[in-house]
C-alpha cells in the first residue's frame, strides 16, 4: 500500500482521518478514490469535476510532481500539499 | 428565548448569543475551520445553522450544525455543474424556506437541499433567460464573481420566487422555478444595456416581512421601492448621501421601515466623511434619517458588505451590522442608538439575527 500524507486543512474536515493513511491504488487517482470510499467527500475537496486536481492542490509521489494519472508503487509515499495561497 | 447573531467573516464563522434583553453577548469562534464564509443563516423551523464557505484549497461547501453551533460538519455533495458544466466557484447566499434550503452560486445557479444541507441538487440555472448567455462569459461577471446573490421566496406562495443575479438584476418565477422573467422595470443603469430588461446591478434586495408585496433594493445606482412585488420600481434615493451602497434591511413589523448604509461609490467604498451611519426611512423612502448615536466618526473609514446588515424579529426591533474592519454594532431601539458588540474580528461578510424560541 502507498502511504498518503495529507494536509491539516483536509484532516480537520473528516472524522477519523489522520495525517498519514495507507491507500491501495495503481495511480494517485486510484489511491485518492480509495480514501474517498472510507471518507466520502474527500475526493471533492481535492479535485474538481473531471476529475482534475484543484488549482491550489499539489501532489508528489516520492517527492516528484505528480498528477492523478501518475502511477504508484506499493511502497511509494504520496504527499498531498496545499500550495501557497491566501493571506 | 435565545437571540443569536451569525457573523460570517473572511476567516471563519463567529456566533454571538444573548437573551431577550440583548444586553450581554457571548462570542464564539472562529468556527468552520476558519474557512472564508460568504453567508450564514439559522433556520428556526429546523434548528439548523448553515454557513456557505469557499476555500482556495478545498473548494466550496456548506457547513451545517444541528446543535446551535457546538459541532459542525461540511458537505459539498451535489454542489457541482457536472463534468461538462462551468466551474462552481462559490456559494454566495443561503435561504431556508418550507423545508427546503437554497444555495445561490457562481457560475449563476441555485442548488436545493431537502435533507438539511447533507446533499444538494441543481434547482435552476435560469435556462430560459437570454441574459444567461452573457453571464456565462468569463469576463462578463462583476468583481467577486458571486453569481446568484439571493434566492427569495414569497412566503404566501412557495411557487413565487425571486433570484438576484450579480450584475444582471432580479428575476421572478411564478411556477416554482420552472420559468423566469426579469423584474427590473423602473431601475436605473448608468451604463449601456444590451437589453433594457436586464443588466442592472442590484447589490441587495429585501422583501418586507410585514408585506410581501413591498420590496426595497439597494443598487449600484440608487435605492428603490416596489409596492407590487417587483412589477415596478420607484427610486427613493433622494435624501441619502449617495446612491451607492451594499447592504439593506427591512423593518420586520413595519412595511414602511427600511435601513441602508450608503458608502462612497469610488475606490474607497467606505462610509461618507468617515462617519459611520445607518440611514433609516419609516415612510417607505419619502424621508430619511441619519442614525449615528453611538457610532464612530469622523475618522471611521470602513464599509459594510451586502449581507452585513440584519434585523431580528423582536419588538422593539434589534438591528445589527458588521464592518469590513471587524466590528459588530447593535441597536435595540430600532436604530435610534448603537453600541459596539465586538471588535478585532476578521473582515465581516455577513450578519444574520435569529430568535430561537425556548
């Protein structure tokens, strides 16, 4: 299973969702969809219809920039990051 | 009896609680994870609180609380125009009525929930309106991109609905939202109109709780009155310091009572001469009174946004407003005198007052 690291702004929205969670999936999108199965609505908070990542959400797989279609290996680390915005 | 103010800000929702006397207030917040809140309401029929919010990171949701604000959860399920539709950037306005909850959104549209905000379905995008072609153009919307800034039912007949589309004006449905018609006749526009039926910038419009045929809008260029549910409008700006402002509130018991807070129409968008003032008419706009007792000036350079002014339903009426600089002011004598209830809040976007029965 990949290890998904999530931002604090997201974990506060879903009961029982921690900052690091395991997820199955061949791609980043599959892994996030798996998390959405456990925490319904999570995918919507990270993706727009398409689906595509929201404009200020960045994802990295083992520290390399990634998209929803990026493939994921079983022991990969996925970082979901809130990009710099706001004030 | 519990009187509650729901204060939406750029950094979360705040709640203020008091009793019938409205003297002592307890402040709670920031709530809703400090998301920017555009509008928050309470529904006395269900006991629910709702807050429309949008995050740069996580999109648009409606927060909901079943216990008067102690615990909150969010839902955006169904708040979407779908895979092929335009993006939904924010929910700008909320209305609870007859067991339904309406959310006005940008791009312009209205969503409906019948399960207290848990899930949403698209109610209308005013498909039959020629103006729709214009407001779907990315560059045609006014700054802020608020879309539908109000959905207002006529409480005498749920089939009668008004929506206010930012920068385009008022539209009315007599058949529960199946079809729509513009209701802007008699309003002024100081800019060229593609069609005289629409293109009006109605910042805020209120229906009198005391007479549903009576409506008062504050527009970009004037304040108006309708005695025939928006079929025609008469300008009542004379006596005010400018024709420009954002918020408006109707007196809950007197159809001739109406409140506005005019501001400088230029870059400042702050109150005139640095004197914070609420302006009141008690004769349906024939004359205006400037109300300043207890309000700061002459160096109070602040504004009040579209949803920033509200009244409660008590007698004497309480009137409340929140400022762009984070103060909440209240009057419990219908506006004759004011006092500050809160300071140092984030910039305030909305204030609503709810009287909860025991």
